[in-house]
């Protein structure tokens, strides 16, 4: 399995997903409700989660086509969380485009998010009756856990300190959960047995944890042209990322106090942002993040080892290597 | 079938629903997410929609118990719309209690609403596999139509005039849809055939339209102690209710211009509110609303005529008479 073959596969699945997403809310009225929904769905992105659904279906020997309703449901649900999270986080940009509550207004964004979740479930119900109960409860429990994760993330805003354990619990719910649900749904839709569903759900969890810690890392490493959002925006918003949590654990008392003071202030001046980055660097936070990402991706690969070797499994393995080097 | 027997039946079903609702989010963490969910579910109310689900199941010869997951799903979904609508409408009170975004904050209310919708679907998936696809698509299409209705209602805020047809389309989606879905789901869960499902869905639609026009009417007629919200609050917020729409159609040109001017102003002084009520009265708007409510309830009863006479049908018929005289 070569890198080129993976890229070709990802492109193929992505076009399939894009075509379906475009059709979903096409022509529905009123525009005041569906226009922001269509705008959101046309926002592009890697479509990583629905791709995981399709690859997981193939990994257990099923057809990608059979997992398409689950793939669309996952992407719609993901977009629902993005639209609502952007309101809560007061984010003005998403993938280089103004967010829904900025283009329209907040009420419109609340409704658009609600609509995306309803559309997600509509897709889910296209699954064959005999699998619906299992698929539906996995999905719904996933939505609840993601909401729990977002609530924890908001809680962190008003706390000064966050332990590594608290942080890991939060990202497991807020980010890793959806990766896990994606792979689990794909395995179910592909007709996998309980063992495969469990293995792929775990694979998704490790992948999702790695993905979030990478995100925390890319926030300081990746320039705006590549990431589509201002560099170090997590620091500017004083978010409790992996880098921050690691720094708190390893800093000297003086550094700790300084960092806590910076994160308690209303607004960070540009030179303070740079000094925070330097502190993270000097405490080895980026290095530590990279090591952890590698470990988590290795754990993800390990889960695949328990499955019969199919082309889908091979693609999922290759994907962990490709993600290791991602820049955006 | 006597009025007393209906009241006893309603009380019995209401306790059943209340007990289940209390258990739903019990003990789940984090509190920052589930506390507002529990607060919302403890808010009481008539529980009319889930009761319609249960009575509709009995109307087609099924057991109320079999329709309980659908009943809970409907009530949870209703509460999801209330929490999000209250944010959009900046409402500070709901059933005499401060709204979620007032007790906590707006972000918490967005998340709580999202959670209520996920919990609703979780209940829905408890239905037997062979009925899930039909139940799920009816429910999801219902959620979308309710969102469409809310979007239309918001659109009306920025329009000066609203035709009777526009108004009826809006309330059919925003209010009547959920009544219709409730009865349709009940019929499905009770094992009714397609004809019964169609008849009960129509029954629910007429009932819902009547209910909304009554709501518009009670806004000016019902004192705060009974309705749980300030009298004439629709007028104060210059909402395009049935009374307003009727007044626009029947007023003299001078009255029309005055009314449009009042509704275009930022804030209505108390004496203007009273003069609007007097204008509605003099144009026969309240009378017209009462007549229309009677007509719609009669149409609802007519739908029941096509069903075999069961105790459930009898309860649903009695309910239309009981609703005719409601004060809150």
C-alpha cells in the first residue's frame, strides 16, 4: 500500500461524500433556514470523519456504498457541532470562511445547527431496519458525549488549572468520540461482528486523541495560510490545550505563576503571546505533544492488528502514517 | 365518555410521562451540561404532546406503554425547541420560571437544547426495529419542519405585513407539525394501519392549528397568573399573530397605517398596547379567532369519524371539547 494509492482512495471517497452533501438540502425552502445549512455543507474540509466511516466498512469486508448514510450522518453531525461551537467560542472564521453567525446572525446559526442534526438523523434512518437500533444508539450516545465534552471545554474557561487527566477526558469526549463513533458505525454498516466493531471503535478513539493533540500543536506551528485560522489563536483565547496543560506540569513555580497570570488576563498583548510560545518550547511541550501523537497513532495501528488484513484495514493503517505528517 | 373520565385519564398518562422524564438524565455528568437539561424537564406543563402520542396509540387499539418511547421523544424534542426558541425570542420566562439562558447563560442553553434533541432520538431508537425507519423519518421530517416554521416566524419579525396564508403556513410548521407528528407516531407505535396513521396525523394538524390560534388569543385574554407570562406580551413584542393578521385585513386604511406604525416602533408604550387590544376587539379579531378555533376543532373531530370507535378515539374526541375551553 503506497501513499499515492491512499491519496487516490481518499480523493475518490471525498468526491462521493461531496456529491451527496450537495444534494441533501438542495432546493428546500425557506432559504432563511436552508441557505446557512447549504453554506456550511459547501465549506469543504478534509471530510475525514465520513471517510473513516467508509474505510471502516471496507475494513470489515463491507461496501463503502452501504455505509454512505452513516458517513453522511457523521459529517452532518460534525457540522452541527461546528456551527454551534463557533457561536459559543465566538469564532469568526472556519476553514478560511466567515462563520454562520457572522455571515447571518446568531439565531440563524442556532437554527442551522439544529437543522444539520436533524438532517444527520434523517440519513441514519436510511440504514437497514435490522441494524438501526444499534447504529442509532451508538450515534445518539456519541452526540451526548460530544455535548458533554463541549461543556467540559467551556468549564475549563473559568478554571485556572486543568490536570492532564481532565484534559484527556475532555478531548476524548469532544473530539475522539466522533472519530470512534465514525469507525464503529462504519464497521456496523459494513456488517462487521462485535469484535471488529470494538476494535475499530478503539482505533477511532486513539486516532481522534492524536488528531486533537496535533490540532493543539498546529495552532502554534502552522501559519494562517495553511490552517485557515490565525496562528496561536488558542493562546490568544487562553484555551487550555495540551501545550498549556503540559507547561503547567513542568514549569518552575515562577514560570507557572507567570503563565497562570497571563491566562487570567482579559487580553494577551502580541509580545506575551510570543513569550508563551517560547515558554512552551523551552519546556518541551511541542516535543512532548509530538511524542504523544506518535504513541497514540501506534496504539491505533495496534487495534488494526486484531482484524483480518483487508484493503480497508491497509488504508486505515496508511492513514495513521499520513496523519502523522499533517500540516493543517 | 365524561369530562371527569378524560381528566382522570390525562392525569394518569401525565404521571407516567413525568416519572419517565425524571429518570432520563438522572445522575449523568457533567452537571454543567445535564443540570439545565434536568431543570428544563422538571418544568412541568400540560405534557399535551406526549399524551396525544399515548392516546393515539390507544385509539388504534394499541397499548399506551408501547408508545412511551415515542411519547418521551416528542416531549424531549418539544423541550429542545422551547429552549432554543427562548434564546432567539429573548424570552426570560417559561411556564412561570426563568428560562435556561437566563438561569445559566446562552451557551449553556444552546448545549442543553442540543442535548434534549439527542435524548429525544435516543428514546426513538427504543422502538421495535420493524417500525424504526417509518417512525424515524416521520420524526426527523417533523424536526426539520418545526425549524422551518421557526425560521418563518423570525422572518416575519422583519416584515411589515404578513398575509393570512403566510401566517397559516408558519403555524402549521411551527406548531401544528408537532401535534401531527405526535398523533402519527402514536398511531404507528400502536400498530395502526396507514389509513389510521393518516387520519390521526390530520387530527393532530387541525388540533395544533386550533391550539396556536388559541395561544394567540389567550395572549390578550389570559391574565399572567394563569398563563405564566405577561398579558399581551405578543403585542409588546409586536409578533405577527392571528389577531394582528386579521386586523390588517379588516381595518380601515387609517387604522391599518396606525397599526403598522405601532408595530414598526422600537417599543410600545402601555397605552398603545391597550389601544391595539381595543382595535383588535373592535375589528372582531377575537371573535374571528374563536370561530376559527371551533371550526378547526370540528375538523379534528371529523378525522376521528373515519376510525373504529375505541376508548382512545373517544378520549381524543373529548379532548377537542376540553381544549375549546382552555384558559392557559
